């Protein structure tokens, strides 16, 4: 089964973990590593013959347009990660719309291609910010991948649908591809295990993640999504002074990310998010042929 491979393109100093110690107005003073790190990702995907969806931050696209064109020219999908990596539930609809338009515009002007997909910074479409889906629909996005059906201090909608589905709002409809979770029963206690990648990839045994993804493919007949960031393949990046929790979340096991990705690439089939959702013109590959449809 075809699964969605996704890369959230942002630099190491732009992450939510360091938002309390780094002002976005100071981003330009930090040495950027996103261009070299993303090129490493592209080379890794070429090595394995894989195509992915790159959710690119507009701030990055403005400063490194050649990188965005390279992503597209090497056959990958370019999608939107917003402009300034600000949490949506801390914005109002007008501010979010302006951020979204700015990012979408620079990406489309840079590649000459339409941008179909969106992923919120830090998965910040939550129960408090579902209005963002209306803005996405009104701004012409075909799909979103921002809802994480987990409990987390920065994001998550516990109990949300786990697989690709159609969300219908008063403004119209949009496809949602939630981040992958696996229900488990541990010592008689029901729990939801995030197996979509990112920090969870660095924290959890990679064999557990691969078995979980394979189980979803085989037993639930559903696609999964894997995500990671270019900075997660960069153990030599500068260290930011912050609290222990933020430093642990960001720096833990950076040296293992590439090997873990290689392991997953050998055991699962991956493509772009538009391919999995059938937006590339190949309806036979669409997750919606067996996926669930819902209103929200």
C-alpha cells in the first residue's frame, strides 16, 4: 500500500520548542542550515527512489527560492507550512489568512505550480482552531494534514478520525490526512501511540514504528503518513539555550534519524500526499477509495 512521505521544511531555530527564547524578528541572525540539510534529505530520497511532499515554510522559501525550485525539479510535491511558523490557535482568522496567503503566494511564484496542501506549524489545528479549516477551504487548498489524534501539550485532537477523510464545513469541503496513530492495549490500559515520525521516530524503537505502520496497512487497509524535519538529520547543529524539556525534545537522538529513516524506507512503500489522496490524476491510488468520510 502507498503511504505518504512528508518533510516539514523549517530551520532549527524556528521550532516551537524554542519559541520562548527566540524571537522571530531575530531569525536572520542565526546561521541557517536548512538549505544543506534539505539537500541531504533530497539526496537520501533519490538514493531510495522515493518522492515526498515537502511542506515548506514561506520564510524559508523567500530566502532560499533556489532550494524550493530544486525540490520541485527533482519531482517532489511542494506544499505549504505557513509563513512564520506561528501556532494557529494563538492567531485570529484574519492574521492566519494573511500568513497563509503570503506563504502560498511565494511558493507558487517560485515553482510556477499550484500549492494544494497545508500543514499547520506544530499541528496547531486543534478543537480551538477548527475555524482554520474554513480559511484553508476559502483560500483554495485541496487537503490539510494538521490534525493529530493524540494528547499533547502543544497540539492534538484526542479521538479525532485516524485516517484520510473528507471534512465538510459551511465554507465547503477539504480532505484531511491526519497524523498516524496506533491504538494499543498495554497491561490492560488502552492508549494511543503516535507512530507518524518526528520526535516520536527519534524517541521510540524504529521496529515498533514500522510494525505499527505495517499493521495499519495490512489489517486496517489504510495508508499511514511519515513526517520528519531536515534539522532532524543534523546532529551537529548549534545548541540553543532553553529548558531541559525543550532541549530534550529537539536534540534527542538526532544522530539516529537517518538510519531509522533508511530502515522505514526498506519496509514500506511511500509517495507524495497528493498521490495517496488521488489528487495526481491517478484515482486508483486514492486513499478515499476505502477511506472514511466525515463532517467536522
